[in-house]
C-alpha cells in the first residue's frame, strides 16, 4: 500500500483569498466539440479509475481491526481518536495527497494525451472528496460517472498551463477572450457592456473550469449538434461587483415564514402578508405536465416493466433494460431546461424580496425553522418556494448592508402559540388561521401576529417574549396588521392565488367559512381552553 508521506502535507495550508465566479458561454464548432467530448470522456474514465482504486483502499481500511478499535475510542478522547484514524489513513493511503500519487500512477498511455497532470490531480481530489464523504458517514456510497451522463465539468488549478483562459489585446477596441486547451482555442462570448462581466474580467484569474450542459434541444441557441453547450467558469480573485447600491432602511423587521407564504411586519412601516414566489406556479405546472408526459411515454415504451394493474414491477437481476424513445429524450431535455429556468427565476424572486425587506430595515428577526421537517410535511411547496434558500439569501443581503438577521430558536420563543395579552402559550391547530384570545387580543391573522411578536423580540432578554414589552407597540400595530390582512384578501378577490395556509378563500369560492378557517368542532377536539375562545369569537370574517 502507498504510505509515502507527501512533502506538501506538512506545509501549512495556503492562505485562502476571496474568490468569485464568472461564467461565459463558449462558441464551439463541431470539430472542437468532438475533441472536447473526447477529453471529457478520458476525464470520466480516469475519474472512475481513481474512484475505484480509492474505494478499494477505503474498504481495506475499514476491514482492518484497527478501524473498529479506533471507532470504539470515545469521542471525548478527541486527540487519541484523531491520531488513530490518521494512522489508518496514512497506512492505507487514504488522503488527498496519496490520491494525487495514485493519479500519477494511473495517468498512463492514452489518458496522458488527453489529461495533463494538473487536471488529473483535480479529478483525483474530486474522487477523494466523494469517498471521504462516505468515510466520515456523510454519504452512503459514491457514484461512478456513467458513459451516458459523462463528466459535466473539468477544472484546472492554475491559469498558466493546460486548460486556461486568456484575454487577447484589443482588436477594434474590444478584447477577445479564449479558453485554451490542447490545440483548441475556444472563443468566449463576452458582453463588455455588462458591468458585472467587465468587472470580473478585470480581476486576476485563479483558474478556469470547463462546464458542459445539456441544451433544451440541439437547435437551442449556442448548442452544438449533440445538444450540448459549453461554458467557461472563471474562478477569480477578489470580490464580485456590487450592483448600484440598493436603499437600506433603518427599521427593525419581524418575519414569519411559512412553506409557501411570508408575513413581514416592521416596527414602523407597513406590514405585508404575501405568498412566497407565487410567480413560479405556472412554471411548476408546466414542469408537472412534462413529467406526466414522460411517465406516459415510459409506460408505452416499456409495458414489460409494469404488472397487469399498472404498477411498476420490482426490478430483479437481469431485468430487461428500460427503453427510451427519441421523443422521450427530447421531452426530458425540455424538462431539464425548464427546471433550470425555474431555479433561476426563483433566485431572482428571492433576491427581489430580500432587497424589499432590507429597504425597510436591516435588522431582521425571525424564528428558526426546521426546513427538513417542512420538507417532509409540505414537500411540494417547500421544493418550489425554497424558504430555506430564501433565508440564506436574505442573510447574505442583510450582512452585505452591515445589518443582522437574528434566527431565534423556535423552542424557546414559540411565537405561533404565544399571546402577549395574557402571556400564555396555547398551540393552535394548523387549520386555525387567526389568533384570538379570551384576554381580548385579536382576531388577527396568525402569521402576521407571529411576525409582529418577532419584530419586538429583545436579544438582551434572550429573545424570550414578555407581556410588558408588547403593550405599547400593539396599540399602533393592530391596525397595521389588519390592513395587511385586508390587502391580502383584496388581492385574493382579484384572482391572485393565495396559499391555503393564509386562511384566505380563493376568489369566487362559495365559502362563507373557508376551509382554512377553524370550525367549532375542530376547536372542540383540540382543547377546552379553545372552546372558550370560540364562544367569544364574533362571526367569522367573510371574504
Ligand atoms: Zn391572551
């Protein structure tokens, strides 16, 4: 086994400088594309070879009795445990540097013609990282790259040899950029009028990455014959360009995020209750249509894979392969393109909303939510609206303005159960969309109320809500929250679709009491305290 200690291992890690990415489409002709495909195919086979050899090392290492012994060292003995695992890794050559040696040994014959040593090293690093995830229990297994899928990207480590990006001196006033690899010179399409691009290209290039993506169809713009598009991703030193400054407010904003909705309540300004990313719904519907079409095509082409009741059969060893019609493949490409477009659209909607919030105030308070739990319960909405991703986006936006986003642990605050009038915590069933308490608070839409409570949480008091702190703010807030709720109802009446969780009936729905509203029976079932609440409640609001 390899056990040679690499000289670099003992040197301190290089200081990391900030980096950012710039992606440029490449203009690739048929001959060049064929050569690129050849190189990427070599990269794929090489990656698989390293992965396979590395997997063997991992298996042998885990089969060693010393592995079990190391595992049985209690986690409290940190150093001892770490030393035991480090010794094992050393013995079996399971480290990034040992993989680089492995790459050197495997890069022979025809592979060497396609891959330079540095590219082979970055591929070995990739294989090592994949296996290391298995080793530390973050992944169950590694995936070998199939011939059909191929390698989607390949990167260098430096920009002076091998795969690299160069800018040529100006011809007719504009510089031209090329990705150089072997004997090919692939021109990049550069829009110098785009300030983001111009700023990026003014920074030093650390290294370049070639990216291959499937186009929606071979006829798509910029795609070559096989329906693929190529891009160069430049890893640049420095910071990305900041777009012209957005306005930044000084208010404090409370948020209540739902799987498909958001309530925004600033201390001073207007409150809002809105669906999250409502604009994505048509895209999502189109994708679901394509999904159904693919399902029908799969069934039509592969009747042998389904039983007489139309259920997919269990796959055994030696089962027939699934057949894919050309039409099916075309639809699959179209669906992939649509999904990419939806993801980009979602990102821009998240960005817009984040900027709108920051324009009001850059101190933001919200309850920390278990996105994983949501994923299980509301898979579809969470998958579409990605509230977790939105919070991350908002966090970055807030941080870039020098503000703070407090994510308050739900367990201690329990804002959705709290009533500031009497200081009690009463859980509401999901169907109950209004907060109304026998102590006289409400009725008020529950998400707006929770966001209001969040807006006034005090870091000095460990974010624990208390009755006294809300008395004064409530005076001014109640009307604002009502107004926000009314506005949401108005928009629903005009035909905008609202998530059911908001408790707003759809336009034209013949429901004096919508399904989102609490019914007396439901309350009766939930707890005694709330029956009282129901009795005191006036007529349910009519939309
Ligand atoms: Zn109360």
